[in-house]
């Protein structure tokens, strides 16, 4: 079945360092890919998404490119801040069906905890 | 702009007790789902619904029941709580159809079963 694998954490960086969190997936068809972020004590928030090959999602300085040839969706940021400390989840889903079916369900990686030190 | 609202935020149960976790959304989303989050496991899907009157099982449905009588509400029921159900529970909702699969999450319910 479909699955998502992301790099194990925790990841500890100094402020202004470059961030990469690796994510690879296994899926049939053409899934959409997502990065969600969870700040301490909160629910998940969508960070960025890409719906087809070669799409680049971006938000708040974070970027990820949908690479079908390598089945990857790595998250990058050029200069992290203390406020970026959170848990990051890579996820995939198909189209949410109009009636029945599980294609729209999100499949998550296990999450990567990022800590940024001043 | 309430979005997805979950209640309660925290709950402690004794083994064998029952309870209902509430989830409501005000975005007129057809699709709703429940996940549990455990350390080192990511989020796992418990049950989901693609509209009122339609529910289906996810990856880890045992010990949980759901119903969907209205578009807005999707409660999760634990009929006889077990310590293995200690977890953080998240409800999510989204639209249906092509290109509309962004899921919006509630703030979570932290449940401890003693």
C-alpha cells in the first residue's frame, strides 16, 4: 500500500542554518503531497502542498518540489528561525472522492522534530 | 472563523469507561476524519466519512465507533476504554473532489486511560 518515509529526528540547528528534511513516498497513481507543521500543544497546519510532478510548493520560506522520478518531496528552508521549532510531517493523499472510497485519506510519515537554537 | 472544533481538550478515563470525543466544523466540508497520534508513529487514521450517513474504517478502527448524522458533526465514541487508547486524537475535514483535498485539523484531544 501507499506509504511515506521521512528522516528520523530530532534535528537540532542553529538559527540561520539551512534545513533539509527528506521525504520519500510509495504510491499508486498520482497522489498529492503535503507538508504539515505541528507547533507545541497545537494541531496540524498545512505548510505547503504540490499536486503534480515538478510542482513546487512554498510558504513562509519553506519549499518542496514534487519529484516523481525519485518519488521524493524534500522540505527545505534557507535560513531557519527559532520560531520554526516544531514537528514536521510529510503526507500524501489521493483525490477525495465524491462518494465512498479511501483515496482522499492522508497517509503520514512519522514526523521530524526540529529544534532551532538561538 | 472557527474551523474545526474539538472537545474536550483533555480527558482522563478509567479502563472500561465510555466517552465521546466531539468534532464540529463550520466550513460545510463533506469529508471528515479522525486520527490518533502516538510517539514515533505519526498520525494513523481511525475512521472517516465522505458525507452525512456514510462512514468507513481507517487503519486502526478497533475499539472506536463513529456516526455522521449531519455534515457539521463527526463524534468518535470509545465504548470501553483501554490503556492502549491513551493518545492524542485529531479530527480533520476537507472538501471533496479534484484539487480540494487540503485537510484542516482541530487542536486535538489528549486522552489518558488509566
